C-alpha cells in the first residue's frame, strides 16, 4: 500500500511539472499570465516533489 501511494504521488507531481513545462514551452510572449502560470506550476511541482521525497526518507 505504501508503494502504491509513493507511485501515485510521484505521478501526480510529474504531471504538475510537465504541465508547467508545457505552458512555458508553448506560451506566447504577449501573454504574460501563461508564462507566469508555467513558472508557478513548475516551481511548485519541483518543491512538492522534493518535500515528498524528504518526507518519505526521514
């Protein structure tokens, strides 16, 4: 059960990070909100993933 939760959380954070990267890659330079959303999603996904990994290791 713990391994299933670990895999689920890893997949969710990777989806968040990939959505942020998608918004950054395909954002129009005139539309600043899309680029900002990409930065926010990517940074939140990375920080969340690191916190999750640290919480499982400790």
